[in-house]
C-alpha cells in the first residue's frame, strides 16, 4: 500500500546545520555530484519540505541545497533524505550517517530513494497531484497512475537518479537543478502533442515554485518494459562480431522522426554569418581550453582548428543553416530498443554542464547526428580489438536511415558535420581525462583521424 503523503513546508530550525558534516562527506561521493575533485566548504538551504514527520518510524525530507566549493559557482542539488532510528540491513548501502546534533540528533539519515516506502511517497504524491509547500506534483489528467506499484532504483545512472515503478513507470529525479523551463520535460511534452511515438509521453512531473522561479525536479514516464539500452546492445553485437547496420539505419529513421516533429512543434530559425561566427568561436574556445587541460591534444590542434575555420569560411561566403530544437546530447545510451524492435529516444535534458538557456537554443540537427556518429565510433574503438569497419558501416547506415525520413542526408553537408564531430571528440577527451583516464585512448584515436582527414 502506498505511503500517505502528509508533509508540510515547514521544517525544524537547524536542520541543515545538523546534516552539514554528513553531507560534506557523502555528497562528493555520489556519481551525480558535478564538483568532483574540490572539497565542499558549506551549504545554503534553498528549500526544505517535510514529506513525512521525522518523529515517525520513517521520516522523509525533500531538500534543495546549494553546495559551495572553492573557485567555483555553487550548484543546487535535489536530495531526498530518509530518517530512521536505525537502518535495516537492505538499506545499509544508502547510509549518509548518524546525526549527532540538532533536531535529528540520535537519528540515522540515508538516501531515501533506495527505500521502497519512501519512493512510494513520491508516486502517491504524483498520483494525487499533491501540493506541499513549494512542491507541485502534477500529472497529465488523461493518464492514470495505479497505486501500489513496487519501486526499485536503477543502478546505471550518471547525472540523475531514476526509480522504476512495477515495470510501468520510470521516475527520473534531476539532481543538479536550475530554475527555468527544463527541456527534459518541455520537449517530450511537445513531442506528445505532435503524436510522435518515438518518445514516451510524460505522465506526471514534479516542480518547485520558489521565490517566483520554477524548477523542474522530476518527470514520470511510461517504462519501456524489456527494452535494451542502445549502448549495451551495440557492445553486445560487437562482441559477437555481428553487423549493427540494420539497427543503425532504424536509429537514423527514429532520429529524423523526432527532428521532424520538433520542427513542427517549436520555432526554427536561420543561422547566418553572425550566428555561425558565435558558434565557431565557441568551438575554438573549447578547443583552446581542452589543449590547456589535456596537453596531448597540442600536436593535433591545428588540424582540429581547420574543421572550425572551414565552417566559418562557408558562413562568410553567405551559406546559411536552419536551426531548431533538438535532443542536444544524443548517443547510443540515450536510445532504447523495445522487444518489438522499435527505437525510442530518451533523456532530453541536454548536456547538464551547459547553461539551461544554451541547452534550449535552436541548433542545426547535424549536432544530434554528429553525437550519434561519435557514439558508433566510441563503441567500435572501445572493443577489443577495435572495429573501425563496424563503425563505418553504422555511420553510413544511420545517415541513410535519417535521409529516408527527412529527405536530407547529413553527409551532403560534410563541413558542418565535421565541425560538430570534432567538437564532440574534443569534449570526450576532456571528460575522459578528468573522469576515466583508462578510456582516454578511445577519443584520442578519433582526434588523430579528425585532425588529418575528413570523417567520411
């Protein structure tokens, strides 16, 4: 049975101060914490909502806190804190710590999303469209949410946390939140209005209204039961030496369907010389910063820079491009293949490291195409041994599939595509150098090729 939501907006004075020493140790260890490598020096409470009273056997707090670090802007994180006298063994991995002072002194606090009873509270709040303090639990009135669905936390998360309810719904809780319209809700709603079947339509969502600003905190969508993650599927086929071209072609068609629907649903713009100059300047700035961060890029910088200057030259000659809303961070891991063979695109949040306004800007669809082409390359060069022929076949098939639906083959605009692929590979080098040094040879192999040749 679902836990009743009886929370209030008020919270005990000193709550954050009592949690502070525990959060300083726990937060940087989370996979979704963005400020790794720098200590947390303090917190500011943005909002605290008591979803279940802490004097019960299970207490539950929803917190929005700013984490402060040296020489860095603060980030705001969404936390769901459970409170118990002691944790049962199955919740031991979720432990945050034992509180020594303040209103929770003597209690144990933990990451509550791993507690099925706490996760049920969120679903019940969405089902009943609860309003608690600044929290707004809303849902599509045309979709029902059956109570009592058993929750489980998904383990393969990066920048957020997702909870699956009874193989019926999946709730994505955003961790690093910013005020404004989040594309992870905005674009799936727009695609649902267009009747696009390639993206699960949002069933419900969680907002916060704070000081006149709106935050999107989570989205509940239908769970594609039995679906396989595109990255995992590609690696599996690679390991077996199987061809992936048919799947790549289907992915190209799915991508084009989503782009077509987004072009109908939301405004498009024309990028002229001035806009392209800004776009190219951004690419060059990212290259320069990457060279500083990863000196191994230095020998390749002139060749990489030529990809961007070629695009600037075309713009200076009067060439224009159409820009529209796109996925913004498309790769194999953002695609799901159903048991019936249908591909869906998920996670429209864009690159979380970029400002929200930038993530919502219209961009050439070639940016998404380049992201997927890089993903094929990534899979092929992470295999042992690398399989460049596999990647080449996938790239060609994907572009062909895209052209079948859109009427435009991305390969007919090679300068734009090369610029975006190069920009993406540079980003990958910096990411791997910082977070997964063992993977650095994968994007560096691409950098060497991109600096000396065209991509197709």
